[in-house]
């Protein structure tokens, strides 16, 4: 059985990998957004940057005001 900490670690690794892939292929992804969604290149790059920032936030450990992880009160984390 997979423990919560192992699952969180695996999920975090997946998000870090996604972030790497998005940054590595940002130029190609921006070209797709320009072609498929008729955005300007600047708009496409801005949209991708916001998406990458959201993935970065997903990689953070949740922490409460005291600096502790709220794992006990929020089992989904």
C-alpha cells in the first residue's frame, strides 16, 4: 500500500517534470497557440508563463501560519 507521503512525493515529482517539459517546449507550444487559437506570439508566451507559474504553485508543500504542514487536519495534502 502506498503511503500518503510517498504519493505526495510522486505527485510532486510529476509536477516538477511537467514544469520542465513546459519550459523546454515553450517555443513550440507558443507556436501551436498562435496557429490553433489565433493568439499573438506575446499573448501565447504570456499564457504559457501563467500556466508554468500555476504548475510551480502545485509543487509547493502546503504550510500553515506556524510553518508546519497541515497534513493531519487536511488529509488530501
